[in-house]
């Protein structure tokens, strides 16, 4: 397998993973920041007040975006299998 082909394959896989994960990570970060702000304002330093809302928000975001995530993974898989001959080992 040529180095350029391998690099393109790795780049495509990493970009797809980043594209799929970034919305959930951004939502989790935003909810965590808001929870930390509320904890700072109210002087309540309970760890579960920060973790539970983040977990619920990320889970809700993943459920809401599941059709888009599956569509993106399907497009990547179709592109990968359609170019499978280019990734083959040359003797």
C-alpha cells in the first residue's frame, strides 16, 4: 500500500471520527461550563451537580443526532468499500 494512500485513509478516518464526536463534545463542554458557573455563583461544590447534567446532555445529543451519525458512518463506509481496490496490497 502506498504511503499516500495510507495517509489519505487515516486522514479520512480521523476526520470522520472528529466530525461525529465534536457536536456531543461541544454540548458536554457547554453544559459543564454552565454547571460550573452555577456552582460558583451558588458556592455549592458538589461533584454530581456537574457530572449528571453533562451525562444527560451528551446522551440526549447522541440520541437526537443518531440518524445523522449513522448517515455519516454509512457514507464513509460506502466510500471506503468503493475505493477498496486502491487500498489493496501491491505485490
